C-alpha cells in the first residue's frame, strides 16, 4: 500500500531541495568568478603602477645625466644607459627596454639643409612584465621624454642664432 501524503505536512520535496541547491551553487559560482576577476584587476593595477614607477625612475636617471652621456652602451647615440635590463619588484619581474634616438627639430631646418640634424634626443622606456599573463600583447607601460643639451652651442651649430 502506498502511503498517502498528509495535507498539512511541512517540509521540502526532493525536487525543491535539488532546485535550491542548484540555485545556491550557481550564485556561489558567480560570486567566485567575480572575486577572481577582482583579484586579476588588482594584480594588473599593482603591476602597472610598479611599471610606471620603474619607467619614471629610468627617465629621471636619463634627465640627470650630462647630455653627451644620454645614449645606449655600444649604441647610437652612444652613452651609458643599458638597452635591456631586468628588475624584480615585489612578485613581478620586469624587462626594461630603453630606446634613444636623435630628433631633428624643424625649427632650425630639416636635413639635408640643417648642418646638424641631431637637435635633441628622444628617450623611450618600455616596461614588459615577464611573469604576468596579461602582458603578452606588448609593453605594460611605454613612457618617453625629450632631452636637450643645456647649451645650444653644444649641438655643434654655433651660428644657430645668427
């Protein structure tokens, strides 16, 4: 004989319990995924902040050098800065890429009319995070600045204002 269900019975059926567990699991999964994404954003922000700090430090070093020393070791223009180096900050390993090139300012004429087309230098510092999975598409940070000699006659064009 099949037992009849009492009309006033308070409780949950198996189907109601399974539905509740599935809904709770789905909500828990969404909260977990959101938490993981927040951690990724915080990690990216921390790495980017450190990369900006490193790039700013490297540019400040270049700004404080004598103009003739601003360049790459065994590079063009020649100088005392390294083209590539690695630096560890916190849990991050960064590769620092420094690129320096001469700039010909159109103010005093452009090459070939300009006798000295090396008016000032452009210093670019790119930072790549080597142990980050979000820095595979290119540099995390790329910052540049112009560096000019303190005396315009240092360019080799003493008749600049003539």
